[in-house]
């Protein structure tokens, strides 16, 4: 399989507006009640953008942007949460779950694994830095 950065960075860059800078990008799993899927997450200085991906790692549907003024709520959990067990301790070290809602009521629950190499680590750090700004939490 090709390096994640070689596949992900062109997709993330295509989600940006002309002149917009890519700070970081990563892959996340979207969790829904009875389904889920994979999304590319791109972070710029002014917004976070998600793009659904199909099984062949191609963009599917419209990208969704989350500029800071549209974010109503953010919750970040490290790992799987719940009771402490050996699997949860392992997951705590390698996964992050971000639950984000916008002012229109749209909600995304993103689970990101840190095992995708440098681009994944940098993308998660960029996303968490973006969401940690005071203007990104309403």
C-alpha cells in the first residue's frame, strides 16, 4: 500500500480554497448509530474540513467545513474511555475521539488512530490545536 501522505495530502489540498494553507491532515472514522465511514480531515488556519471517502480512498459527496464561528460544541476523548483494562490502556496511547457539533445541529464523531505515520500524527495535532482555540468552542 502506498504511503498515507502520498494519498492523503492531494485530497486534503483539493479541499482548500485557492491561497488557503494546509496546516495538517489526517484520516478519521465517522461513527454513527448504525453506520460509519472514513473521512479525510484537513485543517487550515481558518477552518476544519471533512471529506467522506469511499472504499477506494476517493472523495465521495460534498466536503463539510467547520469554521470556528460555526462550532457550537467540541468534546475530545483520549482512547476508548470507560473502565480501565489492558486494551483500553493500549487504545489510550494511540487513539483520539473528537465529537463536534455546529450551530446548525450537524454533529460528527470522529475517531482517529495515531498509527498512520507522521502525516497522521501531525494532522491530529493540527486538528486538536485548531479545536483548542477559544473561538472554536463557541
